C-alpha cells in the first residue's frame, strides 16, 4: 500500500512539473514528462487526471504528432461537460484535417454547430 501511495505522490509531483514546463513554454520538457508518466502510470495502474491528459493531447497537436493527439482526445468522447466536449471536438477536428481525414473533421465541426 505504501508503494502505491508513493507512486501516486510521484505522479502528482510530476504533473505539477509538467504544468511548470507548459507555463514556461518548454514543450520538449513537458512532453518528456508526459511520456514518462504515461509509462509509469500504466505500470502502477494509476489514472492520470483529465486536465493532464487534455493538456498532453494539445501539446502533441502543437508538435504535429496528430496520431498521438487523436488517441488522447478520444478519451474524452464520453464526456458530458459542454466545455470539454467543445474543446476536444474542435482540437480533434484539427488533427483529422491535418492527416487528411477531412470528412471526419467536418462531422465534428457540424456537431459543434448544434
């Protein structure tokens, strides 16, 4: 139990470090932390919070790693929060457009009109 508690504290600390890198504009540092946390949390069965996942997806979008951004944004497809739905669909449509899945992008944008 103590090992898992230490692991959760480690994740919280590194999520804060991730946020500091983002604020400082250090995308490479933030993505390095995100990739490390993704491996670490899957090893320990720890769930990352939605804010971290969304911010990581957005960073992948900014770095033109559209496939990874799509993978992360799709985790929000069951969300019921209007602001999250809007943001994830908008960003997902950008990803789809950039990988030439224009029809998928248009479907999402039309959903946002409603």
